[in-house]
C-alpha cells in the first residue's frame, strides 16, 4: 500500500477558462428613439398623402360640377323639347276626344294669364301609361326619365348624361334600322358590355335586328 501512487486530478495546462457570468441577450434591433422617429415620419407622410388626396378630390368634384353645369342647358333644352312634344300629342288626342263638343277650344289654358305656365306632371302624363307617371314622380331610371334628373342624381355620371343626350339628339331618326342610330347603339353597347362582347355574348346581329329599340 505504501508503494502505490495516488493520481490526483489537476487542471488542464494553462488553467481553467474564466466563468462567463455576463448577460448574453440577443440584439433587440432599433432603439426606442429610432422607432419613435420612424413613427413620426410615417404619420407625417400619411397626413401629407391625406391632404394631397383631399385637394385632388376637391379638384375632381369641381371638374364634375363644371361638367354638369355645362350640360345643364342641353338637358334643359331636351326637357323643353320633350315637354312640347308631349303637349302636342295631348292636344291631338284632346281634339279627337272633344270633337263632338260644341264650342270646345282645344288647348285653352285653365289659367287666366297669357304667360307661359309650366304644365303639371298630371297634365302631361294623364294620357300616358301609369308606369311613366310613377317614373316621373319618383325619378326611377328608365327610357322615359326626365333629362334634368341626370343633373341632380349623384349616382349618374357625366358620361351617362352625354350618352343620354346623344341618344335623345338622334331620336328624330325614327326609322327602324337607321344607320346612324345603329352605330350609336353599337357604340353604347360596346361601352357598357365590352366584357360580354369579348366573350361572344353580344353579337352584331343582335343589334342589327328589326326589333332594335330605336
């Protein structure tokens, strides 16, 4: 036993490494000041875009209003022409109905004045279908719609009003199959149904038939 040697554990050559007792956290990225500055920059850019769009929107609204004002005389003229045409048709019907009444004066005004009096809605539409009277009263969009209603309906675009005026301006071409109105109808259908035309759902022959509502 005395001759046995005890092997003692010793440190490695050069000694043990130092203990790492410091904080070992990953980098958190941008500092608080940086994030605060970026937030302010984003808010400034957002407000700048908001103010720019508000100015652009006001400019577009002014342009839309000016276009409607420019169309008002045409719409008013079309309404006057339509009113006079309806009055003429009513007078012709009145002459036929009251031809056997002695002393009856066709078209005599019920007002004691020589000035022009705008006819009432019931006076214009009393010989027309009830549907047209309801459309006139409540402003539904149809072929018998009052031209001036385009100027006061916010959902109607200026382009729609121009198309309506072009259609009404060509209304004197009442012959079925008129080439001018056929071309206009084709242009109108191509504008509103370009997708359907590309798929072959709207063909040229469907617009050229005799039943085209001219």
